[in-house]
């Protein structure tokens, strides 16, 4: 991004409400920090060109270049992106099933990859004692289990990569939302200078995402629950309509409508529901398949680790019904359409679609 750094990052992204709080812009930068659900500038940056701007998922993002880098083909019109296989899966590990969200596939795959020496660590989200999410590198099973589950607040998980020393040679797995994966993918297209080799990230697992909760949500949690006792958060699927907080002794809930004011505005401009640039994408099996994950295999690396884990009985799979796959594709397509419509509402026309580097033909198709 020639000629743009943190000043332009605030002007083009943060001040417009487009920041997803992914952590891609800080951790390596002495001028930026994450504080109380926002990015803050500690000092005036003197750089005319900065990697903070370059790797932000809401600055100009050439989806075609990323798709070529990851898959070797141009970005297409598939609702869920490149998909070699789509199926249902779950962990066979009872401890992981108990701790993790839905089927525990992500934790199980990472645990297997660590045990087999495929990776040395897994970049994940971990909650601190106040249940605030942050980036963390888990290097053993115990640490992986500490990261299991979902917080629903945005996590600056990329900070963990940005904090790595330049000389690091650790082989890493990475777990993140679509915005995290987009930032990581931009790094792979144009590798960061004077930092750890981004090619050390050997496996990328993306999580399905509709939105995250920020801008006061953490205080809301503190006001409504004793979250020091919380061991898990969940938003059950239809017909449930609640946000649930689990402790060792009980489950407390609030109506889902109470969370609406806390949905991050930036999520309404997100084009990607299924983390399309991952090796493997993982989401819920939804109501009909409670305790299972929907899994999309996208790359050779993703297929290989899944098949090995399945062969070692760490994962079990089953066919995904046609109507479930159809519903997934419909939801993903609707997210693309709504994001584009919201972007056009902000800019005033299709000549400016903000960060979204897609073809005019795809724009026209989505607007039909």
C-alpha cells in the first residue's frame, strides 16, 4: 500500500467503523495498541508507508490475487469459495467434546497436528481472567484445551503472530475468523519485511462467522453475569433465541435481542462468512446435527491432515445432507449481497466498493 500508514488506517478504516479488531495492525508496531475494544494510536507515526495499513483486511484487498496465491486459480462466484469436500465431522475425544464448541473438530485437529509434529504451536484465541480475548500460541494439549470454545467478542488473534521474533522457525497452525484469515492471506501474498517468515504458518483453519459483539458488550456481560465463574459461552441455534453463559453449576441466559446493540458495525460490511482462504473451514452442524461441525476442505494440506486424523480415529465424519449444504450456500451468498449493498450505501455507488477487490461482473451478479 504505497504512501499509506497508520494515519490513513484511521481515516479509511477505523473512523468509518470498518475495523474488525482482528489484530493485524499491531503487535509489531510501536505506534498502535489494542485498548478497551478499540485500536488506539500511542504516538504519531512518522512513516509514509506502513504494514499496519497493508495487512488490514478492510483496506484494498485483491481477492483474485489472494485466491491465486492460496488455490492457484482466480476468485470465482462460488457461494462458499473453493470447496474440495463438505461434510459433517466431530472429535472422538470425550474431553475435547466437553470443552469445545459443537463437534470439537478444530481442537482435535490441532491437538493431532501437535502430537504428530506437523506444527509446533497453534495460534488461537484465549480468554484472560476477565474473559477478554487475545491472541495466544498454544504449544501443548493443555493449552489447546484452555483455548477451546467461543467468546463471541472480537479477538486480536493476529497479535500473536506479530509478536513473534524475526528468527522464529516454529511451524504454526492458525485459527481465526474470516477477517483474520484475510489479513493473514494478504501477508502471504506480500510477505512482511523484518518479521518472522509468514510461510511458517503451515495450516490455516477458518471459522464460520456472521458477526461479533463489541462496543460495550464486555461491560454488559459483567453487569449481567458473574463471568469469573463462566466456563463457556454459546448461542444455540433455532428454535432457541438466547445467549447462554455456562458455569460449573448452572446455565444463565439472556434473550438474543438484547445483544443486537453490541453487534460490531464492521461486520455488516464483511463479504466472507466461511473464511474462504483457509485450508479448512469449520462451522456449526446447526440444530439437526448438534454436537457436529460442518467442515469444508479447501486445499491439499487441509485434506491431508483431515484424512490422517480420520485414519487415526481422532475425527469421525458423516455425509452432509443436500438441504444443509444448500442452506449454507444460501446464507453465505446472502452475506455477500448484504455486505455489497451496505458498502454501496456508504460510498454512494458501485464505482467505490471500499476494500473489496472483485470484478465488475461479480458486482453486477450480486446486485441482480
